[in-house]
C-alpha cells in the first residue's frame, strides 16, 4: 500500500544535499495567505535545501502593515503591488503571469507556489508540460488539492501549520442541524491512493459528487439523505474516512438513494480575527477557531424560501430589527469571505442591474453548488461599531440595547452621508464598511436594486 507525501529520511536528505545550491522563487497571494503561513512556506522550502526568494502579491496598502513591512524587508523578499479589481482575481492573474515568466526565462529558478485550492491547476500543468520542475505548498488537510496538484506532475509539499492539528470537530446530525466541540489535536492520517479515490468514486456514482467540487458537500448530503446519524464535516478527511467505513461495512448489497440536487450545506464561520500563537494553540488553527465560533453545520432542502431560511439561520434575517430580506442579502454578499466565494467559485456575485429576485436566485444557485466548502460567513458583530458610536458621543454605553444602538447608527449614517437603510444589519454593514476604508484588501461594495 503506497503512502503519499512521506519521503524516507534518506531520500529527503539526498534531495536536500542536491538542492543546497538551487534556487526557488515562492509566489504568495498576500491578501489571502497570512504572514505565519508565508513564513512557514519559506521555512519548508529551506528544509528541502532550496535557497528561497519570495515574491508577495497584494494590494498596495498592504505595505502599510508594520508586520508585513518586517517580513518584506528581509533579504530575498519582494513586494509586487496589485491594484484591486472588481472583475476577477487580480492577484491570481499576476501570479499566473509570473509563473509563466519563470518557466520560460529562468531555468535556474524553480517556481514554487503557496495555495490552498486548485485555482492554479491549469498553469501548473502548463509548466510541468514544459519539462520544468514545479513545487506547490499546500496546508495539511487539503487532501483533494494535494492530490490534484500531484496528478498534474507538481511536487507537493504539505505544511503542518503552527499547531499540532485542529482541536475542533464539527458534526452534522441526522435531523440537519449540527454541533461543534473541542477535541484532542487531529492529525491527517497517511492513506493509500485507493482509500482516497474510492469514496469519491462511490459518491460520484450516486450523483452526490461532480468531477469537480468539494468532497465535504458530497459527504454531508449523502449522510443527511440517508439519515445515517452524525458525521464529521470538519476536519473533512475524518468525515471521508467515516463515509468509506460505513459503505464498506454495508457491503455491495446495500441500497442507496441517488442525489436529487435539492440540498444546501452550510458550515457557518465567524469573521477572521487577528492571528496569534495563543489562538492557534487553543484551537489548532485559525480556521478551526472560526468554525468553532460559527456554532455548527446545517443542511436545508431547496424551496422557494430556502435563501431566506439560510440567511435567518446565519443571523442576517429575523422578525425584529432585521426583517428586510433585500438588506439581509445585501449584507451577506458584502461580507468579504462570502463575496470571494460568490465571485470566484460560483459566478454568482450580484451586479448593479440585478433585482432582488435575481440576487435571490444567484444565492440559491451558490448554496446548492458543490463549488464551495460551505464555510459561509455569519452576520457581522456590532462590538466595533458600538465602540465607535460611544467614541463619537452618539451612544452612552457599549452595553446599550440594540434599539438604542440602531438610533445611534442612524445618526452616524446621516452625519457621514451614508445610505439610509431599513435594518439593523444594514446600518451595521454600511458603518463597518465606512470604518474599514483603510483595509488594503477592500474592493468596494456590491450593490443591487434593493
């Protein structure tokens, strides 16, 4: 049984000696990958014997960050400013261009890429097809991405991360709700190629999986359809292993229901916070922390009010201060993580010409899609806005009632000539956006006919 990504110590030592004088250029999307992950990627390449030069692609304002300045001031590290664009992924395009340039003109430099997804699969295949060595660094646990880049001919280097593995487990239950809990650190098991491919092939045979897409979508919808009890959806490889064990135990005579393309899977997350070693140690990673704070997964059936139901379950819509569906959708699509998924993976980002029904249909399509990992951002918190309102003298206490906060937000919006809104979350979104004008990753708001 062949094991992946685990070269023997003797083989690794030979590679290190052979490359002790070789150079690699590491390309990083600084707006998507953090400082810790970038530093780890550099160290990982150095462990393999490479002399590393690093090129960070990010919005021009990223240089205003003192921590990024510290990293970028180190020898062998360059910054390439990439102005933000509402159309497409500007950094992705710039990185692809640099990869092709390296492959054509610099035979002495090995292109290296830090990524978590398979967006660069095409250009990696091109470079390998030119007879060039290509190194792709992928965080541990992104098994599907690792496998696809390996099949494309790249050398894949998994990165363990700063912790010992996620300490959070998220489970989907038979009734469609879910839970999260703290557990011992989880380490990705060493699995054979067959153990990785068979669950995917089985789920694809029953239409739970497309040729592309996230396996967790298939696993969650398969378990929910058959009411099989709880299944792990994070860490994802654990849920895949649970599925394969169940299918093997059931045997060839088991009768399974085909998927009807009628379920939407969600694993809500909170917004990203400042990365610290303390948080990483506590939760085993920042994504694990966001998932734990998100409260747990859920699955809902497709229906005429499915979008409203999903927005309600994620805190965007209620029957009190957030009863406006249009503003709930507006707030949802403008959360950075949601905006990225809608634009990059679902081709469902609303445009200025869209009506409310157009946006609802785009969200419905995105929620039913297997093209995302289901990690949708919860409604924004109001703590920072409460602080700002107190600072401006518009609120007497950060512990004021939501009704008092709403009245203060209305005054703030009028003072700063912000659009008039009809909901608490609507004003919260507008004010947070106004407060975040210095965010180097921001590309403006998504607007439509509300």
